[in-house]
């Protein structure tokens, strides 16, 4: 064992080593001041010693003191400011100037009718999706960009048609027969959901999703399903900024889920299901000839447009000064569909201008125009059989060909001839020849806009008047050639003109009492009037199939014309109060009247109360180094649903057949003077916040009860009517919204963040009409039962195949196996067409000028009746349709274990084709490079430049075997499926 002979020398050496090490590693105190660009001290800035993981915050004078060594890195972060890092580098004083984070400052939330508020002072449950989500997206509809972005908001694009609109639901299904679509507001005025189809996505500044009663009740009778508030861009920047952008890309099917038989497999399957064909000379000759010469067709390649082109071009000019701001844009968008003869072209113009005429008068105009032309096959419905492109792909016999088969004198195959006008193998007219002679065109000219006048006679008091117009002209022309069901050419033409006028007048007063008490009082009146005129006519028996005008027909039919008008008259108010930015209370009240409802109950009140507690402003958290924002919220109130057709409360007459040259008429419906709004009573409780300037979270629980549901109910037969509309029954939705976001890295050169949101909703019918426990809806065939969810499938349950005889096995009402099918054994399956789970995942990354973002969206627990599979897994159709490979497992002998019944077993309407349509999709992904501003400026004419590649629907994860799991329907067959796009683009700023 070694010993130190001189302990004094050892101690001296140890002290020197400690001193030497301390000179390099021991932390001292670093102090400094944090200010903004104007020199204003920044209070509550989080100062983080990243090296040693130590925190502190700045005081009321912006000063701080923190332990730090010479080489440590300090990070300064604060809501509304750009995060900044600094290396101590031996300094004892580090002063910081923080830049304003313009994106964070834009995190204001629009509230109904009044001024926008900072997110920390908004009582209602709202979510904001910023302009970045809509910029340069490959989707035709801006609504598509919302998918997966907001918890509880389910967005579906149910068709791949280029002009397809989106459907939306917020926090469950609130109504059985009335609308479940949210109310859409564009720059303060109501519009239809189709606004997303005509609106240029690059014109959108933000979309605010209002969820609870506190934020939506002020919209009263139309707010039961939530409110989607769209704000378009305004002028920014002291100098004019010109932005030019363009992109080009391609479209293809998002997925091809059907595993169809090859020619060899199809012939094998025919022999399995009909053994006698093995000795049938004609069949064997066909089989040998087609297989030997490899004759067949990939019907997908034959009929679809692969790499269908899509392009868009945009030009915008924006600017502002101390008196005015302006934003003007021009846009062009074109997409060719993957299905032949489907395309869409859109041209749009937007002009937003605000002018401060005097110190007390401000005026402005928001105007949007759009022109759309659509061409489509018009056959993408379940009733058109082989004249639906997707059905041709699924059903087309694999050994068949649309071309003439050429042979020599000995009968040997020599090649293909011309394409047939009538495809003999399929027994149908050539789709392309037919569609070339059946042009169908839709043309729409749309306008939406408003003008406003705003007077501020004294500080805090504002009078505002808004006059808004939404309208469109729509024209349809089409021709249908003769087919099996209609032996005469039909030419049709229709025209529709719609407009909505909205006048909104408000008075808003903001004031404070004793400094800490802040009030905001809003009073308002709104009137809405809309008119819709529609006329259509058609003729048959065109003398020449090349003729496309209705006057070329030899037999004309009586034109159809409808006119309708709807009016609303409303008074509303809101009182907002907060004490010292800690305790908030919002009260709203609205009275709505509508011509949609009966004379006895035309007006109804709607109200809400909401409260919020900003815990982060309490003394016990005010100086916290890790709590940046922490709020508790609660609200309760009522909203209405007026989403029904016009004149349902009236007794109506209709015209019947012509007798002796005169039209007949009859009473079509009975009046109901007591018909009124559905009412939803909603309770929301939630918490949201931001911790360590990295982790943002929100959790919201809700309970919504729909009362006085608008339903079509059956009448007694002695009344002479099948049924009518009434206010009956109730339904409840309970659920939770969760939003999480974490910024893992946030430095000058690097950023990586991840966001996640999800919603769970449980729906249950709590009451039906006349005390009944169950009811079958005549329009949809769905069965409703108290205690079950709306949209739950009610069918006989198919459980498998009897190995002994190949017969189907079902469950009877007692849960026993049976080979006998009976509709009396039908039961609720616990499978719903409306998904109880939905959510989204977003990824954002940046390295210097290179950025990446991606959004996934999905639903869980969604089911559909897959009629696409019904036709390709039904042996009854084998002679005229291809089959899936799964059908090769068909039962053929006793003892065989399979889930495919014998060929002789008829297909019944049971649960066999109820498929799980849950899915996760990569909705949008983009990789972009932005030219560094100093480099752009040195060019002498550029202010910025960006190149990017974007993708949409590039990945789909699902077990659904139909064409598209995203279809928002109870039954799917031959639907135009969603497409995927890859787009390359460039953006230049001048």
C-alpha cells in the first residue's frame, strides 16, 4: 500500500488542483437586462442555463441573475418573443434584445362579432389554425387542410373528384334528421361550407374553430354544431410586397386496396364453383386460348388517368401605411381527375381594403370572386353499373379485352385490332366512346364579400355596421346516351341563382373601473335574407347524337322550377368582465327568429355563461420559472339548430299528373305551427397551459344534450300522410378533447416540434317520440333505439361458415348458431358509421433555411357497409364480374375451414360486409427551402424566395378493402376515391 511521506505536500497539491479546476468550471453569477427593440424591459422572461439546466426569470425591470460558468449557453424565451440563445463566453453581464415573434402575436382568437382577443383572455373553447397550414397545399379545397389539426373536428373529403367539397363534424353527431354541419363565417358574415371549394387557400390568414357554448351561443339558432370562422389576409408591411407563386404536380389513386384475381385464378375459381366446366369444351377452349396468348386487361390502367396533371398560379400584393392597408390577390387552379372526363378549373380574385378616414371613422371592404368550371362523368353513383369507372376496374373480367382479337385462318392469335365501340367480353358500350358523346358541364360564378363602417366617437366605444353578400349563379348542361334503362338520348339543362344578404349592426364599449376591473359590453342586431331560384328542363329523342342542346329533342318534358326564401331576425348581447387579468366571466344572450319555423314558435332565446381563471397570473405562480400559461375554464349554455329544408312547417300542395289537358294538384304535407329549433344544452370544463415555454397542452371535457330534435316521424295511416316533421326526442354526446404540443428543439438554427390531438365522443339516444323505445327511419333505413348510438348498425350477425355443409352461420336472438337466416334475429352490432375516436399528429422541423412539416389524420371505430366487396365476393356475379383472391378460399368440400360460404349459398343482408373503415392518412407533407433574406436582398430585386415539394394523401394505413375509407357514408360502392398528389412549387417575393 502506497503512503504519502509528506502530508503537507499532498494537501498543497490538492488545493492547487481544486483552485485550478475552479478557475475553469466553477460557476459565477451572470447578470443582465432583457428588453425589446424599443428598449422596453421584458418582465417574466424565462432565462435558462441550458448547460447546467438552471432557470430564473426577469423581474419588473427586465433584470435577471443566474449561476453560469464561462462557456455556458443561456436561452431567453417568452410568449410573443423569438427565443434567443447567448454564450456567456467569460462575460459577467449579458444583455439581450428580444425580437417580436409575429407568429405568436397573431395568436389572437376571433370572438363572435366583437374584437379579437389574445389567447390568454379568451374564455370560450376555441382553436386557431394559422395561415401556414393553408399555404401552398396540394388540396383543391382549403377545408382539407383542417383535417387532423383540431381535436374534435372531423373533416372528410368523400370524393376524389377535383371539385369535391369537404364535410365536417365537430364533437359528435348532434342531430338525426337536421344538419350536423358547423356554421361557417367568412370575415364576419355567414357563408356555406362550399366556400372552401371556391376560396383560394393562400388567401386565408387563419381559421378559428369555436367549440363550446361560451364562444358559439352568440350565433344562436345556427351554432349547435359549432362555428368555423375564416379570416382572410389583410395588408401588412410598410412597403408593398408582391408575391408570385406557382406549382405543378400529378395525381393518382391514393390507394388500390382490392386484391383481384388474375385470369388464371378466375378460370380456376369458375371450375371450383362449377366443376362441370372442366368438361365443357367451349369453356376450356376459351380458357386455353386466353391464357395461352396472355390475353387480358389491367382495367385500372385502361380507364384511369395516371399522373393526372394539376397546377396553380397565384399573385398577391399587400401593404399598409398609417391610414390604410390592402391585400389583393389573383389565383388560378386546375386539376384533371384520375377518372376520365373529370376536371376542375378555378379562377379567383380577392381584394381586402381598410381605410382610416379620420381618427373616428374607419371603413373597409372584403370582396372575393370565383369562377369554376367542372367536367365530370356524372356516372360515379351506385346505380350506373358498368358505366362507373371504379366498377369497371373492380368488375372487369381479367381475361377480357376492349380490343378486337385478331386471328389467322387457323384460329391462331395474331394480335389486337382497334378498340371496340361495344366491348363484347363485358357486354357494355365502350366507356370512352360513350362519355365522348355525353358531355356534362357545371359552371359556377360565386361572390362573397362585405363592406363595413366603424365609428369611434370616444375612446373605448365603437359603432360598427356590416353589409354582406354571398351568392352564386350555377349552370348545368348534360347529355345521356341511350342505355338499358333509358332507350332514348336525354339532354338536360338547369340553372340556379342563390344569394344571401346579411346586415349586422353592433355597439361595443370597453372600459375599466378602478384600474383592475375591465368590462366589454356588446349589443347587436342582425338580419339575414336569402333567396334560391332553380329551373331545369330536359328533352329526349335527339335526332342526331352529336346534338347537345335541349331544343334538338323530339319530345319535351314540363320544366321544373322552384323558388324559396328564408329570413332571420336576431338581437344579441355579450358582457365580458375580468379582474386584473386573473378572473374572467362572459355572458351572452341572443333571440332569434326564423321563417323556417312555425308561427307559434318562430322566436327562441339562446344564452351562455363562461368563466376562466388565469392561474399563471396569481402571486403563487407569477414568478414561476416553468409555468408560462395555466388556465381553468368552464361554460354552460344553449345553442340552436335550424338546419332543415324550407317550408317544413307549412301545409304544402304539389302538382300531379295531367288529366284531360289540365294539371292536378294535391295536399303534399300537413302544417305544424309549433315546429321550432332543436336546442343543445352544452357544459364544458377544461384546462390548458404552457410549461417551460416548450410544452403546450389543453384538455376539455364536454356534455351536450340535444332536445326537441327535428325529426321526420310517421303518422297514422288514417291521416292520409306517411309522416311529417316535429320536435321530438333527445340525444346526448359526451367526450373529451386533448391537444398536446412539445417543442423539443428551438434555437436560432434548429427547430423540432411535435403536436398531437385526439377526441373521444360517446353518443347515445336518450328519448324518441311518443314514448317509443325504437324507431326505423324511413329515409335511411336505420334503426334508432333508446340507449344506443345514432348510426349503429342493426343487422343479423354473420359469424362464419359451417365446415360440414358450407352454409352461412348466423347468431339467433338468443345467441345460438343457426343456418337459417331471419331478419327477426337482427341486433345492434356495436359498430357505428360515425367514428368515436379521431385525431391528428403534426411534425415540424427546421434547420436554418430548410423546413419540413407533416400532418397525419385518422379515425378509429368507423364502419361502413362495403358494397364494393359485395359484388366482388359474391359467386352469383362470377359470370359478369371479377372476384377477389380471397374467394379462392370458397367452401368446396366437407370439413373445410373457411369464412367463404359455398357457391350455392345465397348472400343475405347481414353483417358480413360491414367493414372496419378506421384509417390513418398522411394528409399533407412539405419540404421547403427558403433563400436567406440577406442573399435575396443582394440580388437587388428579390425580398425572398422559396422552393418546395408537397404531398397529399401519400400514405394510407387501413384494413378497409373498399375503394376509400374516408368516404363519409353508411354504404360505399363505386365511389370516386380520394387521390394523392405530389407537387413542386416556387414562391418569389418582390
